[in-house]
């Protein structure tokens, strides 16, 4: 290469290198200094532009004007009262998780269609226009003859490629793709079950929060009754200032508990709206859950439902389909060692004098070969492709596929074991919650009797203010314990239904 051309090539390489490293200007200049993006006059960040110093603002990004608006929440009827089934129906319609799962299932189904299309021939058409020129000299007998020429034209061609037989490689890949589509469909069902579960838990927790709010209000009323009794006794001269102060302290504590219960109810409402897929700022009417009576005798022995539950669980079915897909990939990899029978055909038309033997392909298209220099040309070929040596690529791919199949089988066993564990744990939690509910119900009845007796005794001058306030506090705790136990029953029932793969509607 001449020296001038070498210098030009070196200069070009240095220029390209400088262009690549100049992209570092887009990154923060230092690891210990704030960074802020460059923005337009309207405040919109400019991607790819060099950042600016943000020492004054610290590590806080400027607001993007395009993101200032609150996300649009799907409309909910403010005049409608939503019970759990209606909330679940709404969630299955608007929750983003269900739409994402649906799109994933469609995408994987299309991948299976792509795999099936490999059984069909590939047809491509090409039109190429070109210009050819030549310039040369011939020397003979001491005479040098100079000659030059050019030609131009356009070539149109149609080619067909068809893989006729491959010992089941494509069929195995189609089977693997179909199993993957089945897995995505199962995941779609699982996504709906998870949405139902989340909405159910959010609904039960909101109902529990509202019940604790009502209990707090009743406790404040009880504390007010004790305070009124203390103040009345003090006015009649049979009570003391200490008793009045103790009663007022109990009232203040009850009022604090009410404030906390109100906050808990608001938080539970926000969580329920988020589970449904609504904006946390949405306010809708929620129906009260009907009160139910539970008993441990309602449950069947867990051993009798495990077998059917495992066969119905989405994760177990997905693991089983993944195992079958991995086995199909092993078959496809094994078939890659065998010959392939194919045929191809080409038809071309060359109105000019262009001299080419193949038209280049673009993207995934193969080049069109067997182009005739005559105006019309056609070729039909059939052959067998036999893999001979590839440096161990196919053997390595086969070992990878076999390892994947072995892992899929192990994951299936692991998923089954985990499913059994979850069912047993959920069943135990439900039975414990049922027993706790019965005990808490008895505790509430006893605490109510104790409080009524203590308040009556204090009013009649035969009891102490301490007994009355303690009884009032114990009654509040007992009521909250019953609410928690009752909520635990509903939550454990939903969890058991999810663990059994049976959570397909409102529990």
C-alpha cells in the first residue's frame, strides 16, 4: 500500500475511534458528583446529549413534563356497590397482569406457527438492475490492442427452496413450540388466579380494617360511658379526681385507637384498589362481606385432595409441559446428525447482457443461484445434504439439550414436592384459623360480660374504675382478636384454594 494511502487509512481509524469514545460524554463525568440530563426549553430530557452539572440540585432528577399527568385509571361506577365477585370481574378486565399474560400467550402461539411454517417451501422473487464495464488490452505480434466495453440491464428471478425430509427435526421443533405455547396458556390461567387471589385478600383485609374501625368506635363509646360514670360519681361526691383522670386517659387511648383504625381502613382501601388495577385515588363503594359460620368439620382430609390438586395446579402442568418440550428438543438435536433431502428451482429472465451467476440475498433471504445469461433460464435441482464434520457443534448441542431435559425432569419433581408442601401448610393454616375463630368468639362473649358487670358495679359504687377500664381494654382486644381470626379463616381459605389450583372465581 502506498504511504499516502496508509496515512489516510490510519487517520480514518483514529477518527472512528474518537467517535466511539466520545459517547462517554453522555455518561456522568464522575462517580461522586451529581448528574442531570440536558433538557429542551420545555424541560424535556434529551437522550444522547451530554449531561450537565447538577451540584446545586443534588441527586434529584428534574421532572419530565411528559410524565406530569396522573395515569388514567379505568372508569369505575361511583354509584355502584362492588362486592367481591364484581371486584374480581373488574380486575380481570382492567388489571395489566392479565393483559400481559394474554399477549405473552399470543406471542408464543405465533412462535409455534413460525415453527410449523418450516414445512412449507420458501419462495422469493428478485429484480436486480446493474451496469458492467470492462477496460483492457491484448498484445500479440508486437501489436497492442486496447479495448473497452460496457453493458447494462435488469434481471428478474424467482426461486423456490423446499426441505422435503429431515428425519423428524422440524416435527420435534414444532412439538417443542406447541408445548411452549401450552406453558404460556397455563401461565395466562395462573395470572388470572393470582389476580383473583390478590383481590380476594385485599377485599378481606379491607373488610377486617372496617370491622376494626367499627370496634374502635364501639370501644370509644364504652370508654365514654366509663368516663361519664366517673364524672357522675365525682359530682355526687363519691368519686375521686384520680378516677376521673383514669377514665379520661382511657377515653384518650380509645380515641387514638380510633384514629389508627381509620388510617388502617384507608390503607386497606388503597391496597384493594391497587389489587384490582384501579388508581389508588379511586373511591368506590365496597359492599360488606356476609358473615359466615365456620367449623373444622367443613374440611375434608387433606390427603384426599392432594392428588387431584397437584394435577390441576398451573405450575405443575407448566413444569410437565416444559419437560415434554425439552425432550422434543433432544429429538430435534439428534435429527440434526442425519441427512436432509431438499429440492430447489429457479426461473430467471435477463433482457440485457449482464453476466452474473447469482443474485445476492438480503436479510434472511438466500441468494438466488443458477442465473442463465440467456434471456430465459430455468433450473430444477434435488439433492441430499449430509452433515460430516462441524467441530463438535452438534454433539455439544445434543449434550446441552440432554442436560436441559434432565433439569426439566428434576424441576417437575421439585415443583410437585413444593405443591404438596404448600397445600399441607395452607390446610394447617385454615384449620388453625377455624379453631382460633371459635376460641376468639368465646373470648368476646366473656369479655363483653365482664365489661358490662364491671361498668354496672362501678356505677353502683361496688366496683373500681380500674376494673372498668381494664375490662373495656380487654373487650377491645378480644373483638380485634376475633376480627383477625375471622380474616385469617377467609385468607387461609383463599390460599388453600390457590394452592389446590381451584381458585377460578370468587371464593
